[in-house]
C-alpha cells in the first residue's frame, strides 16, 4: 500500500486510484515525492483519518497504524462478524459498521469500544447498507430498500430524511460507499459516478468519476497498495505547503 500527496491518477494494486474533480491539475509533474514508510499488509480495505493514521480491515479485524507506519493496535469483536466499513472523520469517535448484524459501533482513538452500539434493527433501519460519519458526531445511513438517506445527530435523533431517492434522481440507486467532507455528502455509484449532496440531503451534482468503491479527500498525501505491502509517500520539503492551485483529490480503494 502506498500513500501520495496530490495526484491526478494513481496506481491500481489492491487497488487504489486517485482522481481530481477537474480534468487537469497544473504543475503536477513538478512535485517530488518521498516514500515515508512501507509495511507488509494482510487485508482487503484501507481507510485513513485526517491525522495520517491508517486503518486496515481484514474480515473482523481492524488494525491501526500510526502516521509513521508503526503498528498501534488491533481491534476485533468476533461476535459481530465481518466489519463492513469504518469512517474516521472524527479520529476520537470512529464509526464502525457491521451490516450483517445491522449494528454501528463507536471506537475512540485507541480503537477501543466507546459507548453502546446502535441497534439499527430496533429503529427499523435493518436494511441499511451504508453508514458514514457526519459533523457534530452525527452519522448518515442509506436504506437500500426504501432508497432513503437519513442523518442522525449525536442523540440519534433524525435531522434529515430523504425518502425515495431513486425517484428523485430518476435512477435505480445501488451506492457502494459514502462519506461526508466539509459539509457535503458524497455517494459513489460506480457505474455512474460520485453523487454530491448538501448537509440537508439535497442533491447538487454528479461528479464523473466512475468505478470508485472507496475514497477519501486528501490535500496532503495519497495511499496506494499492493496485496503484500503498504507504503506512505509525501511531497518533498519544498512542497510541504502545496499551492492553492491544486484542487482536492479523491482516493479510491478497490478490494
């Protein structure tokens, strides 16, 4: 696995692809890259937080690596089965989703369970297929049967609920990943692109980046991976503060 700063396209190994929202990014060829660390890996999904920590999923195990590549700790709750996804938007409250058991678990920055899990089936959301973190310790849910987009606040109260999203967008929705970034929600439908919504669930536009099954914004580094190795790369000291001309980019990970 590797990690890059600002790139328009990336390498597919495990696989990770990197793409901007723009058709081109000036002066990318001028950036010099340095490998920061490299480690052997065993897993099928990779996530990162805003502090540079990496999280590797391998069935029911979640392994956290510090920003320098050193192993921090491994979390596992075998009673809940395979972890579907995690979201480390808030590194102090990591959202872990178990789709098979319709549960959401929260971890602190030591990847220790914090508080009680959310029993989605108790709230009639047992058909939830996607979960991601939201601002102020909220979470987003996507119900794959009702085609509903739901936001819960920290008290698990519904603050936004958009029903029949398939009719609103006039297509059969089969999203595979979503995340919130700077007051926008992004939802990936690989065969179409990445759908952008505001924090009230209002559709804004479709970003024509297809085949993305997992992504993150990054303006400081990028991650790539092979099935054997994870590496982190960053720009040379001369480029520590990238010019504002560079747009933010999405990193996509394919299991």
